[in-house]
C-alpha cells in the first residue's frame, strides 16, 4: 500500500512509476518495481544506521 500511495503522492516515486509504465509494464508490475526500490532504500538506511532524508548524502570522493 505504501508504494501505491507513493506512486500518486511522492513526485520521485511517481516519476519512477511513470517510467516503468512507459517501459510497457502493467500497473501491478510498476508498483512491484517501486516496492522493490523502496525496500532497497530501507535496507540501505538500516545497514548504514541513517535516517531518511529527501536529499541524498554527498558522494564520497574517489581517488583517481
């Protein structure tokens, strides 16, 4: 239910859902993809011990 509501209310999730629909996915497939994406974000937050923020954290500087 969270992903379904987010696909209508959250601009980022709506964009992702619309992109999946443009890839000829059904509504159900697009919502499942959004669920998977949201779970990946949740797992990363738990793994890193962080809280959710709208802006992503800065990228680490790579040595090159």
